[in-house]
């Protein structure tokens, strides 16, 4: 199995479809040759790259035009992301960010 196939399968399991050109761009940007053979020895490093790609998807806006739309279950992906960060010993870039709305009317 090629590395690009490993990534495509992981996205498929998560219900995320990604174009092969986009995947190739992500892999190249992270110094990964998608045509290399996958091996268990590379798995941990590849999972860290996969985590970076998922982060990019989480911060990207949803795309919608006419009958065409691209969106992901961002809440589920974000929960998975947090768990994977812990498993891989990687900093959770979402930790400490408060996405809630605060009442600031007392400042007016």
C-alpha cells in the first residue's frame, strides 16, 4: 500500500472525502512522498502528518454554492483531534481557545 492510499483510507473511515490533488498538496507540504510504500515503522510520523491535515480541515470554512457543498462534522473531528493529540504527544492547537460568546454589555 502506498502512503497516499493509507491517508485516503483514513479519511474515508472518518467520512471525509478529499481530492487526490489536494491530498498530494498536503503531503508534499509536509515533506511526505505519497508514492512511497507504507510501513508500520512510519505509522507514528504519518499519523502526526494526518493530524496536521485534519487541523487544516477544521480551520477551513465550509464551502457552499448552489447545490454543491463541502462540509465536515467539525465537532466530531475536533474531538477525535484532541484524543489523537494526546495519543501522539502533540500539542492540541485548539486547547485554551474559547469558542463561546461572552456577554460584554457591561463594558458599554
